[in-house]
């Protein structure tokens, strides 16, 4: 086992740990903002997983998947943040 193989396996372990912790935060909450950040963190972890898979398999196909996932994750985060902002604005207008 080379040093590169060990580093890739360690990277996989850390990504899985990050995914697990983000999933816990996604389910526990307590606020919608926490859940949005956890979902974004999970997307970033999955992009890192794709990069590590590309390194391990020595194939660029996983990089294409990672780039598409990064773009979709970015758009989802922006949409959810706008939804949260509108929700907060509507609540503040109701209180007036």
C-alpha cells in the first residue's frame, strides 16, 4: 500500500464521518437554517467523495459527476436560502 492509497482511504473515512455528522444535524435541526447548512455540507462532502473516487480509480468520469453535483448543490442552497429569507420577511410583516 503506497502513501497515496493510504491518504485516499483516510480521505474516504473522513468524508464518511463528515456525511454522518451532517446527516445527524440535518435530522436533529433545530432550525431550518441548520438543516440548510447541513444539506450544503453533505453536498460538499459528496463532491469530495467523487474527487477521491476519481483519484482511486484513475478515471475522470467521477470528476464529471462531482462537477454536476457541485452545480446542483449550489443552486439548491441558493434556492433554499431565498426561501428562508422570504419566510423570515413574511413572519416579520405578520408581526407588524
